C-alpha cells in the first residue's frame, strides 16, 4: 500500500513507522500471534505461509520490496492468520496497530486506500485458490514461469529456493525437480541453479494451458 500513496500520506505514515532488520530464516510472526501492526518491505523478501496439520508448509505469497503485508490482520479477531519469514536478509518498516488505526479514523480517504490494498490481496488469494484447484502441477509451474517473465524475456531468476517455490505451487520438492528435468529434457527450459532460461515459449504456454507436456 505505502509505495503508491501520495507524498503527504507517506510522510504521515513514516512518522509512526519504525525500521526493523531480519536475518534470512528469521520469523517475523507466527500464525495465531496477536497482530501488533503491519509491514512494508524495503529490502529483501518475505514469505507468508501456513502449515498443514501434518506440518507441511504452504507458501501463500512471497512479498518483494515495495509491498505491504499483514494489513488484514489489523481487523477481525486481531491475530495473524499465517506465518511470515524473511527468506533473505531484509529491512522492513513496521506500522504499529494503535497509531495506524488512529490515522484511519482521522482520514477517511486513507481508509479507502487501505480497503483497496486489502481488496488487491483478496484478489491474489482467490487467484491462488483457483490455480491450485484447477491446474495440474505442470500447468501451475508453467504459469508461474510465464508470469515471472515478460513477453520477450527468456531468463527467469527464481526469487526463492526451490523448496519454497514448491510450497508456493502446492507440490513437493521432488515433483518440482521432476518437472524441471522433464521440461529440460523436452528442450523447453534450461536450468542452471536458480536461473531458468525459456528455450521454447510457445511450448511452455501450451503446458500452462493444457496442464501437460
């Protein structure tokens, strides 16, 4: 939310914010913790995830610099609905709940901007649910690669580990490794560490649509 606000609003928010540093692998909060505020990523990257009863991790979203998260937890039961973990050394701004809610009460326009930010998150979550429910593992992975690259881009640098990406796609790391090997074997992709080169975009788009090689 913060990066898209007018300068006057950004200044007001900056007056209540505090800077926080997190090491790679450090938890910002856990599911069920009382919500004390929300965050804006300045540098680094944060993954938001939940755990199944069996302990399996499901990545909901990876938050890049310039984006906020956890705003919705300010309302409702006032608890964080998921875990958040820094997946790289990260610098964030923290906006405490009490002062921020006072700003909302004083400025109705800011309240509407907050609603717009939450609506964007809701849209992303609905898209994620549809993706998991309707697409095969191959289709989800192909769609992810296409969404991470521009129409003319051939190289995708994965922003997260393959383990985290597998969690984001709702598959096991072993399934992701198999998909990478199969797509490379069909000369659709070339894989070197976290760098993936798209060799045959038309074929990859077909996989995203049909859900199979």
